C-alpha cells in the first residue's frame, strides 16, 4: 500500500476502505492479501444480516438463545478439542457427568451401569445407537449358529431421514411402517408384521418432526416382550427422543417411554433442541454397559495417554458439552419444568386461537411437546405454501411441507414454539397470519406446480 493509499484508508473510515467495493460474497479464488479484522468482520456481519431472524424462526427445533453466563462458558471453551481427554480431563469429566444425569432423568434402574457419549447431534447418536444394536444382534446370531447376512431395522415413516441413512450406509434392510391419511405415528400391528429373528432394533419417536406426536412406545415394549416370550427374539427399542427427551420428563414425568420399559435399551436426544443449548450437541445413552459392544469402542494413545472413543466424528469442539452441564446446573428440574410449561402454554394458546379462526384443521390436538401443526380446513384459493411464503415477508419462517407416502396429499404448516416465542410474539404471529390470509384471499397467487419445494422430511 502506498503512503497515499494508507492516508486515504486512515481518514476514510471503515466503510470507505477499498475492500467494500469488492464482491466478497462471490469470491472464487483464495485471497492474495488480507484485510483489517474490523473490515472482515463488518463484511461478514452485514452479509449475514440477510439471514432470517433466529427469534422468528418457527421452523427449526434448534436453540437460538442462551444467557450471558452460558455465552462466557462457550467462549472460554472454543479452543478446546473435546477428544483431547489427556489435555482437558475436566472437560471430559463434564461429558461423563452429563451422561450420568441424563440416565437419571430417563429413569435408568439404579442397579444398572448406564453409559453414553456426547455427539454432534441426534443424527450421529442414532447411527451409533443402531450400530451397537447391529453388533449385539450379530453376536446373538453367531452364538446361536444362525446367519448374519440379512439384518433389518423396523421404524416408521415419521422418523427423521437419518434412519434411512443408517440403513443405507451400514447395509441394513429398512422396513419402514407407512403413515396413513388419518394416522401419523407408527402402528404396532404393522411393526409386528415386519419384525423377525433378523431385526436388530425397533425405532420409536418421542416427538415427531412431521406432526409433533409420540409413537406408542409402551405398546411397542409390550409387543417386544411378547415376542421374546413366544419366539425367543430379544428385540431392543431405540427411542429417538431428539426433542421429546427434554420435554416429557418435565411435562409428563409419569409417561412411560424411557428406561423404565424393559426393551428400551438406548435413547438419543438433542441438547441443542429443548435441552436449551446452542448447536451442536446430542446425546446417546445406553441403559446398561452390556448394550454397548466392547469391540465398537476404540482406544487410542497418540494424544498422550490411552483413551476410549465411540464416535463417528473424532475432533470436535468441547464448548457445547460444557454449555449443556451449565444448563443442567443453572436450571435443574424446576427450571426446565417452568420453561417447558411456558412453551407448552404458548403452544396450546396458539393452537386454540388458530382453531378458533375456523380456517384451519389442527393435526395434533394433544400437545406432548410445544409443536403446533395444522392444515387448511377448506380451499381458499391458495395453499399452505403460499401462506408460508407470504408470512416470510413479515419475517416469520414457518415451514410448509407434505407428509410421506400414503399421506402425501396432506399439506401442512408447523410452528415450533421455543423459549423465545413469548405470548406477545404469538399474538403478533396470529395477527400476521390473519392479515396474510386476507391479502391472499383478495389476490390469490399463481398455483404452484405439483411437487415444487415440497420437502418430505422436515428437520
């Protein structure tokens, strides 16, 4: 930079810097030279303002707010690689504490030895849990002299797409139980038709992403117990509690879905959903150590000492695991229960107000978690996708989507009520829905082509 250029930069102010007439967002080659930190920050900060508001994001289950103390914990831990147990033993101990607390929250029997691991999210946790069940099934088959070449896993169409990924990636036959136009959770009779001696596990969901409902987990457990007694097949249940695992213990502690049930052997949950931690952290907990085959746990010593590892990822940040323990300590059962109660109250209020408009049909009248799903009660001349698109102009991010095969004709909208969605914001949302409906009724949009932008697996 010439002296003159330096002088011009000095007196021009940050937004007068030459970097602000470059298309930073369209870079196709690695930069030859750098820029001032403040300039790089503002370039990115200003571009990222084009994203939707996290506070108005009704689509995602993911946490969008933590308090200042949590932010300090996260900031202080940003440089810690969580896999470095020898270097950061206290951080590793926090993971073990969180697993123990979750096993207690999910009612693991006191005489057992629960084990688990922190993950990037529920997707990794589900894959690890099902891998353990595949290995355990294979060991049982080999001990009985039976073939091990045709494992299968049974789960419903209401599950997250990671269940399909697991089956494809790890060579397991996927036996999916379809939805119907009037049933959006798994059907026990349909599951019974699909299980056999090669079934590694049955999947159940505590809080589906499609509708926000709960699979009949106690009935699935009874089915597995009957099968064990009659056929000798010991089929485990893996509960995908990605969102419900941090809701049901506080809203319905008497609900039987967890380790109190004999065949529930593993549970996953997302700490970055209703666990009230920023992304990304998930949890996998086994009811007892016997359900995690030892040959799936690797021991490495090239970080300074021998250490076990059971993850798909190796290096990862430690910050969100530490933030999870902060939330447990900060809130306790009472604090989580109050937050869950507020969210459910706001969800019920929203559901009742929407139903009262006479324009919508509610799809989950009972709210096991703070999720409201609804479809149009009639044909106003536009569809759910048009309403979602119109609400985006008011800042609301509300997903519209269709259900899986056998129920694919159902279009619906979903509102995930999170901690930040106060009653005041719910009222504002209702006002904007009413206004958008009136405008769309007066000027119906061009009909959408069939299948356009319809995402079969909302996340």
